[in-house]
C-alpha cells in the first residue's frame, strides 16, 4: 500500500494535482498557488478540458515550481464533491499516474477531512498491481507511485478519517489477493491459515477442519462437498466482539469459500475452468471485512463464517442422487455436484443461526444465472425484509458496490420438492429455470428465522476482465466495503 500523509504544506517535487470545477473554473487552492498563471493559461489553451469529473490535463516541467508536472483534475459540478466522488477521483489519478514514472503526488484540492481520506482510499484501491508470480513483468505495468501527500489544514481530523479508510482498503486488498491467488497456492489448508491473520487484531478464530470433524459437528453438506479433495474442508468462525463493549447480538457474515470448483462428478467444461480459482470470492470478502473492522476497532460485534472446501473429482466424490443431512437437520437430495456452493452455504447459515445474530448476510459467487440476468456491474440481492434490503442497496450505492433486488418468494418452492428428501438441492437438469432464484430460495430454508437475512450473489462482480473505476483488472474485492459499511451503520444509535 502506498504511503499516505496529510499536511498543511506540500512537499517539493513529484506531481502536483490541482482541481478545476466543471465549466473550467479553478479551485481556490489552484488560484492561490504559485502556478496560478500557468493554470489559467493552460485552461485557456485547452477548450476541450471542461473540468468534468475525472478529466485530466497535464503540464510537464512547469516553471516557477519544483514539481515535475502539474495535473489539473476535473472535479465535476461545483459543490458536489462528496466522499464517493472524491474516492473515484483518487482512483482516476492512480489509474493515470500510477505507472507513469511518478513516485510522489502532492494533492491540493480544497478537501475536507472526509473527502481527503476518501480520495486517498481511491488512490490505494485503483493503483495498478503486479502479479507476484510474474518474474519478468512489462515495465509499463510496473507501479511507480509510492507516496501521496494531501494538503489540508485539519490534519488530525484527516488522519482519524484515514485510519478507518485505510483499514477498509486493507481489507479490500486482502480479498483481492486471495481471489487472484492460483488454486495450487490458495488450497483449503492455505485459506484456513490465511484466515488466522485477524487474531493479531483481537479476533477469535475457531476452526472445524476435516471430513470426520465436520460430520461429527453436524456439517454434513460441507463435509460431503470437500471429501474428494486432497486437502480437508473446514468451517472457520471469526468472532470480532466489538470495541464498544456492545452487548447486542452480532452481525453474521457468511462466505462461500470453494478454493477451486471442477464441478465435481458433474464436471465443468474446460473452457473457462481456470476462473474457478475465484469461487471463494464470498469468503474472501467476509474475511476482508472482518480484518477491516478489527483494524479500525469497529464498535459493532461481528461474526464471520467461512465455508472452505475444494470441489474435486475423486473416488469419494459427492454423487448426483445422494441424500445428505444438513447442520439444521433438513435432508437434501443432490441433483448437480456443480451446485455445491449452496450446500456449503446452507451448513454455514445454520451455524450462523445458532449464534443468535441480529442480522445475517451471505456472500457467494453462486450462479451463472445471476450473471446472465445482471451482467458484471452489480450483484444480485435476495432479501425478504424490505427495510434491510433498502439499507443494503443504499449502502451499496454509497460505496460503489451496487446491488439489484431479485425475487425471493414461495412461488419457486415446487421446483425444489424431492420425493426422497426434505429438499432438492436445485431443479433437475434439463429444466430452463431461474437457478439464481432457486439457490436463494434453497438457502432461505437454512437462514435464521425472525432476523433480517440477505443473500448476495456476486458471481458477476467478484472479478473484472477489464479495469474498473475503483479497481484494476482482476479481483475486485467486491463486498468488503459494503459489509464494513453495514457493520458501521448497525453500530450507530437508531435515530
């Protein structure tokens, strides 16, 4: 992570970033700077630069300053620079200058403590990153930016805001690293080991690992999914008690952690199977959120539950037609071994229910169906509690992790009726039916009754095939900031 600092005066050298409002009006800081005349001349000579959000105009080797270059940054409409816009602007600067030979930024944009921290977070989130497995990366892709100083008079307030924003960004980067890791590196055992990291921040970590141990504890669905792999499945429970001595029940976060998904005996096509190393994106988001909340010493008690396994092919693999007993006691008839995610989530949700939470959110790269419906820019939201659904959507909009509501009604229950067991895992093959909706309805049978529960299907947004406003190509870390924001909101007193 690049070094971020806040100061009343900016250091010499590097690139200096000054702001221009939409319409071409320089900010007060730009007009008061020693290069004000150069800024005005540059604006007059560049009529196509109108100060629209994210536009940039660069002046190399400017006179009358020690800066290596001046960057005029479009801020959008005057008076509308909130935290979300500031975050996007920081990300735009990182995308433009992160690999451009610039080592240091000096940012002078008339920012408040909140928008300064958000701008800095955008820099961190969008900075291009190198794969640790490339021994000879392209020089043009090598990040050069190592530090940024933001001018602000209220430095102490900005530092306070940044501590929380930095912790959140660290959680996102952790989740991205996990999702990007090859499956031969992030094995089930390795994932369990990585999940121990928050212990240093005061998080209690409890692990039930191995097929026998899981079955003895009642987690028959998770055990069955992971039993053919060479490394054992596990259920990891991360408990953050909250820094505020809060006696309220915890928020429970549940994540699907399939470290590689072959599809099992219902094996996937070879085309695109390499992407299945990221089938643990939900668990990565939950781990990242727990890490962030502990690092920022969040007041809200939170429990994270990671259902970790590899869905492999082997002589002990789960079979279509098997009947399994879940942690809740319900029996499930298996139809498709490539629909393993809902099985491991079902046991994890039943475990969450036993902890008597105040609310539950599960996160999973669960279905291709949701990608067909929503594409790769928003996640599917399934929630029967209208107030909770609205709160999640509003938080998603605020942090740039958008959710779209999809149906969760009893109309789909007939499709999941079994003649052998309490439930079908999914609708039988050959039916052209809405799998994302079926999966959510299946999971609802295992969610705790009487408390808000939401299911987030992030199959389309956990990774990106191209650069996005707040993330470079690859794993996005989707869900970390949303879950963190939810916990922070729950910690605030009701109005």
